[in-house]
């Protein structure tokens, strides 16, 4: 470290900190390099965790874990449900899609063969302006890609599209789907919950929004494992490991400084106050923490976007803060003692 006038400004102390860390053979440069490497590792861990969570979530969604069935279509004693109130559930923030579905019968299409025709609510499956939709499995078997026109057995063409793959419990993947006829009341209502929503927590709200007619008990079918992907994410150790990496950077930065107490002593002997020296040390540690955070965010940015929204950046920032907090005890250890004592060390 170079000796400086103790009356310099904070900006000049910041410049001095950069000069101390810049020489590539210095311990300070090694601390910055370690910060960059560990920050990159932290960002990579968070990106990998987000990618694994997304895959887990997709599997859970298509398994039908997030599908809730309210009412029973085959039970004549089941209370009637207002179709409008069922479809209205799609407006709730916990719900991805909601509506009714009923088998209309079977029909022959030259390009598909004899297939089931399902009438559904447009709030359950988005038609996108098409007259009919072909289920994902049925489209794969027949080689249809859509959109286009599909002729029925009478030679009448219908504008069609291929429906997005539906989860188990919304059994439309092997069917031709048409918009539901305007029944005012239905026996059952299908609800596809958002990925992180647990059915047990959402059921009271869902049932309270339905308009029911009849004295029977409303049957409810829900998967107790709904929302499990989000719970598994909370149980992962990735974020704790990122915080530990931040603490490692802080500990290493402090260790490098503790190995050279004479550097701090030279400032004190030249007349620098404890506060001035603490400012210098704090700025150096802040640069290392910033390098950690910048490397982590850069790794997340180039990882193909597999991130959990702003949460990943917040965890990298928290790890950078952990780095700074961990280095503070060592900073005080070189600031508080008398300079003669530091020289003896």
C-alpha cells in the first residue's frame, strides 16, 4: 500500500483502494479474482437450480397434480353448478384455466378416423379464433400441425388448430375439441391451478365462488401433492450454498488482509485516522463483494434465461452482502489496534 495524506476525501480513498487491488501480483488482486470465480459459480448454481425447478414444475403440471375436479358428471344427485360461475374461476390469480368438458359423441374425420368429440369451455382451452382444436396426441398420430382446414365425413371444412398439451384430468389430448354449447348449468367443473398453488389452500376460495343448486354434497377431487414442486424448491440447498460462497469470499478477503498487517500500520503511522483507514478497508471489501455479485449476475444472464425471476438476483445480492459482513471483523481487527502493535504482528 502507498502512504497517503490522512486528510484526503472519501473519493480519493476509493481511488486508493482500486490502486491497492489492481496490481495482479498483489493479495488484493487475488481476493478480487476469487470473488469473480466464486460469484460465477454461485450464479451457475442458481441457474441450474432454476432449470431443474422448471423441469420439475413442467412434469408436475402435465401429471395432473394441479387439476381439481369440482362436482361429479356421472352423479345425478350432485348439485348443479352455474356454468358462468365455473368459467369465472379462470379470473382468479390462483387459477390457470377453468371450465367444463363433456363428451358429445364420436365422429369420423377422413384424416383422423373415428374420434371422440369433446365440447369444452373456451376458458378451459384457448381456441385462438379456430372452430375446432385437435388434441396434441391425436395431432401427433395423424401428422397434423395446424392451423389449417379439416374436413369432416360430410366434406365440410373446419378451421382447426392443434391444442396445447393438456394435463391428466383434462382428458382432451386424444380428442377433437369444440366450443361448449350454452348450457346454463353443469354437473362438474375442471380447474387447472397455477404451478405453485396447493389445492388444499385454494379449495375454499374455489368452492365459495361457485353458484350451486341442489341439496347434495359437492364432490371434490384434488391431488394432495399439488404445489409439491415449489415445496421441493424451498428444500434445496442451492441458496444456502450461495450464501456460504459469499461468506467464503469475505473470509478470504479478510485473511489476505490479516496476513499483511504492516500495510494498515503504514497508513496509521503516516497519520491516517482510524475512520480513514476503515473507509479504505471497507471500500476494498465492497469492491470484492461487488465483483462477486457482478460475476453471479453475469453468469445468470448468459445461462439461457433459466432463472426464477428477480429472486436469483436477490440471492446473489444477499451473498454479496454476506461477503461484506463476514469481512468486517477482520477489518476492525486491523483498524482498531495501535499501529505499533500491527507492525509487531
